[in-house]
C-alpha cells in the first residue's frame, strides 16, 4: 500500500516542498529510507517506530520504504519525523489519504509520541501560503512563530494522537492567531541611553548621522574613552523595524535555531557583538551545510566589532562582500547559498598596541614600527568601505565630574526617524532603504551638488588622495547630513562636515 504526506525542508533561508512517500510491501520486516536523507533524518526510523508503538497504533511488520521526493535535495534535521509517522499510519488506515494531502506537516517526535519544536518553521509557513494547502500542522511551541504569516492557517499539536484525531475528523483544533500589533507595541524606555554619555559630542553626532543614513562607523580612541559605551547605545536611536524587515530577520534566527522561545517575531533591531577570536565561518557563515553567521544574524541591525585589529585578517577580509552587497554567498562542492547581511558595522580600535597614542594623560610606549604593523592589520580596501571614521579622545576629568546629562536618545531618535522618512520618500519604488545603499549611478540622480560644493569636494579629494569609493562615501554622508538638516540640496557645509568624519583620510595630510 502507498501513502503520501506533505512537508518541507529549508535550504539557506528558503523552504522547498517535500513529498514523503511510504510504501508497504510483502517481505522481511525492514525500514528503508531513500531520497538523500542526512544522519538526523535516517535516525528518525527509530523515533517513528517507537512513537507509533508507544501510542498504541499498529506498526507494519512488512517491508517499509520511505522516499523523500524530490530525491536530489538533501534533507537534514528532525522536522520530517511527524509527516513520516503520519504517512505510515495512513497505510494502516488510521488516517485517510484525502485528509493527509491537505496539510503541510513538520515536527520532531519523542519516543512517547510528544511533538517537539524544530527550527526553520517561519520560512516553511511563508512557503505554505503559496503551496495551495489548507494549513500547517506543527508543534505548539513553534505555532506562534509560524502564525505571524496571516495567510497560513497554523494548527498546533502536542502529541501524535492529536494529529491523528484531527486528520481523522474526531478532534477539532483551532488555528493559532498572533496579535502583531502587540508584538510591535514597543516601549522606548531604553536601559542604555545616550544621556548617560558625558562629553564626546563629536562622536555622538557621528553616530546620529550613521543611524540616519545606515552608515558604517569606525571609532579610534584610547581605552576607557567610551567607544563601547557609545556603540551599545546606537540601538536606542535607530528607527524601528518594519514588519517586512522583522520577517526577514526572524527568518534568519529561525533557520539558525536562535529564535527565543518566548518570541514569535524579532521586533527590535538585532545587536551582535562577536569576540575577536571568532572564526571566518562563525562571522560570515559556513559549515558542511552552510548556516548563517554573525553578519546575517545582524541583518537589519548592528554588528559591533570591538578591538577590530585583533580579529584575524582572513575574517576581516570576509566582510568586504556583505558590506558592499548586503548579502553573503557561501559556496560548497554541492551547493551555493546566499544569506542576507544588510547591517550597520560599528567598529572600535585603539590607536596603537598599548592604546595611549595621542592620549594626553598617558605616555605611549609603542615603537613606530609596531604602531604601523598594528594599523596595517586592517586593509585599505576594508577601511574604504567604512563610511565614517572618527577619533574618540579620552574625556577630561573636569567633564567627568560634571553633573550635566547629555541629550537623551529619544530626542536624537526623532531626528533620525525624520531623516529616514525623507529617504523613504526619495527612494520610493526602488530597492533602496537608506542613503548608504545608493550605488554610484544613484548618486547622480539623488545627490546633485552645486558648483561651489563640487569644486570644494574635488579640492579635498586631491589633497587627501581619496579613492573613488571614499569620494562617493563622502557624498553619501553629506546627503544624510543634509537630510538631518531638512535640506533638499547638499551645501558646502554638509560636505565639510562629511569630510570631518574621514579621520584616517585626513591623517594623510
């Protein structure tokens, strides 16, 4: 007898439909599985056998062949346990084929028949709405995550007996609904606020510009100057996630198995801060079956790299593609996958190995050759891709003793939101969300310079020997500064301020 159930597998962040075909034929008792199953899928034979028997259902004592079609796609993970069990029960007439083919099913089975949660259910739920099925049956723990897709009917099941009752018509299960407005009901009372930062007005202004235009930032300063403190507070001035951005980010966390159990949706911009000992696979992504790395987990959010020169050189060079393209492509012998990685890079470093170069309170003990070697750990092409490069000097003791609080994040965020709204209107209909994403051809359309501004920028470029990429990035920064000022035109003062945010280029003078 032949029975078929429907499920799906996630490759990268995209879900593909899978038909589980089960054939029961005369012969010695055996349980064979074909269709490129990986180790965890092959192990499902024992979980399925034990779960069916322990739930009191008949298990075939003949030759069982399970085909996972299409057979040219690798199947990994434990989500196929439940649909395999349902197809086997269909061959025993416990479930009817007509009801089984109407639903997508996924879930890991415990030996007692309990349905456990699995990773990657959000991309599956997004795909089910296009597969012409009646709904999606899965673990109740995963149901809120899948239910954020309003077009998909999501039915939670906690035990194998529940899904048997539902598919046989003896049990009603209500679809799960999620209050999306409640998920996005943010309380903007940030624990980390810019008003806690004393001094560093130049750095705070640079981070405001970065948040408004989606620009990358490198902060250079001695230990204790507040670089990490500033970086951790940038999330408090970023504009809120849109629903589409939230779905993209949640999909990545779902595939990686890192979505918190209490959250159905990532509703705040992620902040990722990996240690400098991280490998290239950990930062960029990788593995035998490629998984997203930190650059993808920071999608639509912030990637903070503290002590930038301490990262391995090959790890840093891997950042070039995601910074430039907003995506990272991982190639293996049998597969090439692409993950979204559109993040704002915030990096920090000391000016020298001891950290006290240029510090008026401490004397630098580094040899010039050591300083040069330390700085050369970051390549020129990577520095070119970092829009804003600023110095963060040590705060004088007189300012530290001041009781005066800085400007709160809520005030800065109002200006950032206003600037982002201007950019949203400017790029309406285009695949651009902020100024940093403009290509060189977009600059000609949206960043027209006056003759005075163009002459000034050309003079600065010659004096600093700027690369073409650095030249274009100054224009993008100036466009953001003009947006913060509410100006439709880029004036010379906007260009002048943008140049001030290229401290490493100015150091060439």
